[in-house]
C-alpha cells in the first residue's frame, strides 16, 4: 500500500501530527511518503514541493500576480483590502500550484490530506484526482471560506465578507461533486460540526485521535527533573505550553490572572514557547520562561517536573500538549475545547466547566485537592494513543476504502 500525506507545512501542530502518522505507518510496513510546500526535512520520504515552473514560488512572480490582479493575485488584493489590521489565521482554497500533477500523487494508492490550504488548488485538485482521498481535519476550516476558528469568524466576518463569500462558494461547488473523499475527524465535536456542512455531511467520516509517541515523551522522576532544570522542589508548578505564548486564544493571561487570585504563595508558573521579553516584564507572579524547545528529552523533563499542565485555550481542535503531558505522567487542567473534553477523565485531570476565569480557578483548586497516580496516567495514554494503535486504525481505513 502506497500512501501520500500532503501538508502545507512541516512545522506546527497539524504538520507534527501528520509526520507522526507518516512515521508510524512506515514502522508498520506501509510505504508512506509526505509532500509539503515548505520546510527542509532530513527524512528522504518527505519531499518539498517543486512546481513545474520554478518561478511560481518566486517573489517577482507573486508580485506581478498581485499588481495585475491576475488569478490568485486578485484574492491577495481582496484580502489586503478587507482585513484592515484585523489579523487572524486566514488561508485560501486556491493556489498557484498544481499539486495534482506531482509524480508522488500519481505514485500513491491513497492520498491523505492534512492541513493543505494555500497549497492545493481545490477546483483542479479534487477534479483531477480519481483515487481515494482521506482528509484529516485538524481544525474546522472546512466549514468556512478562509477562517479556521469560530471565534475569528464571529468577530471578523464583517471585514472579510466579500472574500469569505467567494471562498465559501469555491469550497461548496468543488466538494459537492467529490465522491472519492473520506473524512477523519479528531473529535466527536469536530465530527458533529462536519455534519452541519452541507457539502461534506454525506461523506464517510471516522473519528480517529492523534497519537503521542510514548517512547519520546517519557515519565521521569519529578524531583530529579526539577534539580536538572534548577526549579524549586517545594513549589507547586503549573506548566503552560504553546507555539506563541502571547496568542490571546491560548489563554496565558487568564491563567496568570487566576494564579494571582490564589492566596497560596508557593505557586510557580513555567512557560514554554516563543515569547516577548518586554511583555513578560509586566508579570506579577513567579514565572519562568523557557522559550521554544524542540528537544523532546528536555520537554519530557519539563512535563515531568510540573505538578499540572494547564491548557486554558478558548479554541482548540485537539490539544496535543495535554496528551504529551499525560504520557509523562503529569495530570492536566483544561478548558472544554476540542478533543480534550473527550479524552481527559477524572483520573487524568480536570475538564473545567466552561472557558472562564472562574471555571479555571475552580478546576485548579479541584486538581490541587486530588492525588493523581502518575503511572496510571501514562498507562492510559500508552493503551489508547500509541502510534501503533492509531496507525492500525488508519490502515484499517485505507484498506476498507481500497476494497470498495
């Protein structure tokens, strides 16, 4: 079986999930390859896309399209006129690239899409590809024109309406006609959402969670981890992790405000991710910023050193960091967003009642009063989210599709 994964990026949560699946399929004997628009990976089975004409990636070519308003250049101009400083993640279902012509697409038995906006060109890609297509939805962008989160859609639609309507039309007209597409939802919430979208509601749809590599994320002794990281042994440590810690929707400021309200003073907040030192000068609580960390062994030490990982995210598709922490035996306190409210149970942590400061404080207080069994937390992750288990679920999906 030959499987091609298509991902716009090689970094970010969706790309990492795709990469982990790709690697676990290879370990299971599947001939898996990955095609991305950008990045440079040492894995020979991951290929960076090169268009037929090299100038398609050049700044000069893109500048000409923009100035003349030709093809995708018209949408770039529309986007610039409509966003007016209201920045958010906004991507396109159209592209100057023709991924469907790539040799790897012709090679594969199954095409597995991940986050692929700004890369595949929906109108030509889905019309040309006749072989089975599996699409893992890493967010709910499938239901919007270019938005990826409901909060952004609700707040910014008036500014983006003209381009949003155009992109919604393109997605609807394209995907209505596709009959070789199967959807993978990362949560029950996402599955339910897809059933409200008329142009994909009737597509085959399975819920398959992301995996976590329990050989990479391992449970370490808490006291030894703190000693290695020069962290105090006598404090309760809350851990917060995300790509950019100042992204408002991730909730770091809410967590800080919550910690400030605690009468107990032996609490420390550890933060992992890109941060602005000027902003952190305003902190009024004991906080240590590690910066961005890509060393998984070091991350395991940080997860193990913490008493709790806190994920106060207002919009989340899956919540990979919660699984990583649990693989290290660390309980979690999370907002009820994405898949976290489905896979976090009382023995692994707390799912807050809602996404508010009051609910977070109540959740943290409840967690502080509970004794968690670290080995049991890790065992739960190992039994339910191992790469082998998740790979087997995908292989079963591929085989069932190919038999049709």
